[in-house]
C-alpha cells in the first residue's frame, strides 16, 4: 500500500483578494520505503505539496490518504496525534528546540507519542549512535555545527518510528560536503528504518539519490520518474 | 522533561526580560503586602484598644445604645449581678470569657472651682480589678504594654482623668502632667466662683480637706430622678486616652462612686455588663448564646447585646476605609502585573513563532501550546509572588526595627510604625495566589494566539 495517495488535489492561496493557485490537480502516490524527491524551480509548489503530505496544511479540494488514513477528515487534535505517530519532519533551518539538549530534542517526539520512558531512552541512544552524534547528547543545539544539528534533526524525525519523513530542502543551509554527508546519512537511515523519505530539493545530488523523482512546475506535476524498486523490507 | 521544566528553560532563555517581569511582580507584591500589613496593624491596634476598654460585647438595657446615654439612670440594668452570675456560670459562655464586669457610663460636668473652670465630661464607673485584667488582653501579640489602672488600690473617691480634662481644669501641675501647656488667665476666662446653687450642692457632699498639691474636682451629674447630684472627687492621675475627643472628656471612677452619683441610696444598677472574650473570633458564638439566655433565663429584664463594632462605629469606618484603599491598590497593581506579564508572553510568542510551528508539526496539540505558555506565566507568577512575599517580609522587618513612629488620625500620642506581614498567612497566600492568577490570566490571550497559529505560517516565520 502506498504511504501517500493524493487524488486531484488543489490548493489556492488568497493573497490581497487575489487567488494564487499553488497546486493544481495533483495526483501522486508515494511508494513505501522509497527515497522520493520533489523537484522543481522556486515557487513551483514543492513546499506546498510537502505541507499537504505532512498534514500541516489543508487542500482546497481533492483527497489525501496518508498511511491509510484519509487525513482531511481528521480534526485538529486527531491530526496532531496522527503526525506525532506517523510523520517526521526535517527542516531547512533544523528547527531544534534551543533550550533542550540533543538527547532531549530527539526524545521530545517520543513524549508526544507517549512512548514509555525506558523505551524512549533506548531509542534515543540508538538513534544518536546511528547518526553519529552520541558524544554530543548533553550539548544544546547552539553548541553544534550546522551538519551536527541536521543529524540531530534526522534522529528526531526518526524517533517515533514514523511511516514517512518529510524534508524541506534539508541541505540548503549546509556546505556541499556536509550536505552530501547528510544526504548519505538520510539514505542510510531510510534503508535501515524502512521508512519513506520525501524531499523537496533542486539539488542535483539529492535528485541523483532518489528512488522516485517528482518534477513539479507551476503547481502541476510534470513528470514522475520511478527509477528504482523499493528497497528490501518494503510494505 | 515535562511542560513545567520546558517552561522554566524557556523563561531562563531570556533572563533579563524574565527578571524585569519578576521584578515588576515583586514590587507589586511588596506594595500590596506592606500596605496590607500596615493597615492590618492599624485595624488590630484599634480593635485591641477598643476591646481593652469596652470588651467585645456589652449587655445593655434595651434601647440604651440609642437613647440611654442621655438618661443613663433610666436605662440601667437593675439586677446586673444576676446577669453577671448567669453569664459567668453558663457552660457555653464561660470557656470563652476572659472578663465579665459591670460598668456605668454617665455624663456630667466636672469643675475645679478653685480655679473657676468646668467642662462637660463622660464618666465611667469601673471595677478596677476587672479593668486591670481587661487591659492585659492582647490576642494579636501587639507591642503594647498597658500599665495597671491608676485607680488600683485607691479610695472610693479617687478618679483618673484624661490629660485633656486635666489641662482644661488646670490640674496639670498637681497631677504632674508632662507637656501640658500652662493656661494664662484672661478676664473673661477667670470666672467668678461657682454658682451659688452648685456650691450649695457641693457643700452637701462630705468633702475631705484638700491636701497640698492634691487635685480635687467636683462632679455634677443627674441622678435617677433627674435631680443634680454632686460628688467631690480626688484626681489621682491624668492619663492619656488615645483619642483627643475622649481625652478631653474622660473621667474614670470606681463603680460604687458612679452608682452613688446616679442612684444615691437606691438599689445600684449598671448601664452595661461588659464581656471580654478570649478571642474576637468567638463573638458570633457568644452572641448567639447570649441571645438564647436573654430569651430564657434573663427574660425578666428587656436586655440586648451590642458588639464592639456597633459600640465603636469608627472601628468599622476605619476597617472599611483601609479595605477600600487596599482593594484599589490591589486592582491597580493587578492591572500593572497583567500588562507586564501579558507583554512578556506576547514577545515570547512572537520570538518563538517558528518554534511553535515546529512543535505543532511534530504533533503537539493546540492545547499543548496553550499549556506551555500558561505554564511559563504560572512560573513567572509563582516566582514573582514568592520573591515578593520574601522581600515584603524583609521590608516589614526593616520598618518594624527602624524605630519609626506616626500619629494616627484622632490620636494624641505617636504610635510605633509597624507593618504586620509575618504571621498574616492568609494575606500572604491570597496576595501570592492573586499574583499567580493574574499572571496566568495575562498569558491567556498570547497563549491562545500561539495555539491558533497556522503551522505553515508559523514555520515560515523568520
């Protein structure tokens, strides 16, 4: 079963009494256990599409099914709980909570998902080891480099064992070397945790790593390339 | 890590702003508590003063309070000894009682005919031993030490007079009244000797020979039949009476002397039976029991019970005035705290907009965002209130040990400036809880705004 199915999705912004269509008639399926990249020029609707997939924005029309759940029917609290259980986010600006330590940042989504304390500690330790930042567990984000922060963000996104991780231009604020390392790490995590990653990016390196590439322009999907079969362990 | 822990870290993130907000709350708490402690002290001092003098409750003949002061002879309690006996032996009342004593209030004219001066007075007939016990009542532990009555151990014709009476009757010198201005006689003031009829009445009173330096006065009062009666009395001491109006009119005498003035050879009465209770809080229970007794055992005479607040209307006025000022101040300070904390929380919401979006994206519900900001305000409130109470206690201690005095309205003597904060647990708790509540209320709107943000808008915020 696809992790995301979008049928005839439309999204229009109302700016100063002018309707600006951001997404038009989108039909999209995100395969499970895949590394999917949404690519396109600035203003093409990549972030809007990611927001809709991530259930943090509402479409004006159409149907979205995420992890088997028609999410448009969920009210706000149920949608919050759904996100806490099934979706992880990686942001361009890392968006770590500056008052929490690295391990607390990773633990926070587990608190929201009401995971018992011992299991939380175990998962946090394992994830920090996996992203190679266990030695910084007690540091606060302000004491880390950009690459280290994004590693923490990856660990945080994976902490509640989501079905789907969304990353909006995750390498945009990193130098090319660090960006490549982060992409490589995400690819590794995606395979290891059997989770679907969806990126928005116009970085050719990211695009090269993709199992599926979705080309978007002026709010419409121009092309979907299914390049590779889903990795082993797919649902 | 729970919401409170996260809230505390968020407060520490901008230490200067949090400190400024807490400081505003501390200043507010100190202002409320110090003024509250000051007014509380005044109220308790007043209450103690009234209870020392007139007890908590007085049993009087019906309507004496309204009409009897003009005719105390007609409004006396005929069988007051029986009333005292019933009250003192009552199993419900007796555990509450500190003192039960009869008293007589009378009006009259006191004259120092040797000096050719006189003035209207308010006389009080007292059982001296009982009054000495009443003077020891200090339920609130105030820093006061009333000496025994100067009438202690004196003969029946002894009286104690207010300093003002001594001044007007030109008895300051024989009574060694300190700081008493000397009277310079003018022609008009230097009246002739007493009127013949009064002199004749005074002559009927057996009058001991005046010793050198002795202060004697003649006291004229209307007896039970409305006829004038005169007693020649020996002033043993002038004593300040607190309030100037009272100081200028008060003459205290033995109960028997007052009874002789009013009732002559007839059966002596009392105008009131004074009940001093162990604690002021016992007034309602004592009143209820007295009402039962007056309707049953003591129903032979038309009696009623008045409490000290009715007998001393100034007390209620003072309490009301201080309560109004305190309330006004509390509202003003509450408004200041409301806007200060509200502003702090609004700034925090604006600064942390992207963070709010992140938390919501991760799955924190709107209520969680609201709870987070409310928890920050609650912590600010609790820290501000706790620090405010602590600082107020220090300020109160400093004031209480600075040796400051002030002259309360209507009083003749300066009194120590005392701020009663320590021990006033309800006041401290209410102030602290009030400040914390105001802080929470002030965070409600910013927290609501934060919770209602659109996630995508919040995430876009730079």
